[in-house]
């Protein structure tokens, strides 16, 4: 079969680590998270992609493209950028921006809440419930569809929640709930 009719498989096609939105779920995101996605989109679209197109055009003008490393790498990188741009475009179009700072005084856990919990060993941790595209577990930012966030949603200060983990069942007490700009 002619190569023109076969799908080219990149090594990184299976390495797309971006989380997929569950069917029928809104893409909630904080204003800061939306801004970061918008800045990444603009950087790729207005800076990186045009520079790469210039390089590919230059490399193509050098002659034989089959052994031209600049051309081959440039085309591969261009596919990666275009794939990321499509992803960002979909996420930005479907984003529902929710500003946690606008919630005001509320002791119940919803999207954008910063929650301090304490386990049975007396260890406390603070988590901020954010959108899927802005999670940083090491910094205490967890996705609103994560098991921990789902267990905490709609609870109030003083409530005890049961979290099923791979290590077993853990009970967490909600110590403090507040809303601030993240």
C-alpha cells in the first residue's frame, strides 16, 4: 500500500497525559487557570508555530527532504504543536470560569474551596479544589473530580468524610473551609 494512505504513528501519540473530561461534565476552571491556558495557546499560536513554519520552509528549500533532519524534526514538532493547539482550543471553548473569591463567606465545600482536613493520626493537610487542567497535587491543588474532592464536596466544617484509598478506608474531618483567589 502506498505510504500516503497509511496513518503515521508518532511515538508520542500514546503519551498524551492530559486528562479527559468525563462525558457531559462541564470544564470548570479558575480565572488563573484559564489565563494560563490562554497564555499557552497564544505562545504556541503567535510565537512558536510561526517560527517553526519559517524553519520548515527554509529546510524544504534545501532540497532532498527525506534526509533533511531540520525538515523531518520540524514537521514532527509542527504536528505536536497543532495537536496541543486543538486540545487547548477545545478546553478554552468549553471552559466555565468560576472565581472562588466571589463566593464570599461559605462553610460548605464547592469548586474553588480551600479545605483543611485532619486524619485520625492528627495530621492535617490543606487542599484547594480546582479544575482538571490546573491540578498540582504536590502544592495541594486537586481536581474537582478526584476521589478526595468528590468525598469533600458539599461537606461543612466539622463533618467527617470516608475516603476509600488503595491503602484502605480513611476518615477525614473537615477543619476549615474558605474561598480565596487561587
